[in-house]
C-alpha cells in the first residue's frame, strides 16, 4: 500500500464523515464525529489493503472499492444513530430530572466499538505490511 492510497483513504473518509456529520446530522451510535471518522478511516484502509483493485485508477490508486466501503460503513453507522438523543436528554435535565444512567446497551455498544476498532485495525495493519 502506497502513501497515496493511505492519503486518498483518509481524505475520502474525512469528506464522507464530515458530509454525514454536518449535512445529515448522523454520528453513529457513539455520538461523536471522531469515532465516526475513525471507523470510516480504518474500514477504508482495510478495504484498500484487502479488496482487489477494480474500476478507474488515478495515480495508480483504485478508488472505487475504498469509496464503496466507506460509503457502506457510513450508511450503516447512520442507520444506527439514535434519534435526537441530546435533545431528549437536554429537555429532561432542564425539566429537573436527573440524567439517565448508562444502560447495559450503551456499555455493550462501547465494548463492541473497541472490539470493532481493534479487529479492523489489525486487518488494516496486516494488509498494509503483508505485501
């Protein structure tokens, strides 16, 4: 994997992540732009390392598989975004109610995030250095 492939992957993930964050107001289940971008970058790096290059090539970089995988992950994370969580929590806090405790689902989602990140990071590193 060349420097240009890594740069293209990071820029594509950044562009799509910012588009989803600011235009569609989706951040994934974790509610942060940084986690959303981290997942998109690592998924893009793993796809660049492991998917057979197809489609048009620009500067010896096949960008179609990377773009497709990053869009797929962005759409999956957008589908998992809770509906307006900060508005309901803010309204409850303003009404005098205590903020809700972290539920078991949130803890499971947090563990899933780190397992997911470690898995894809391992795949991306293995794919980058295997060739």
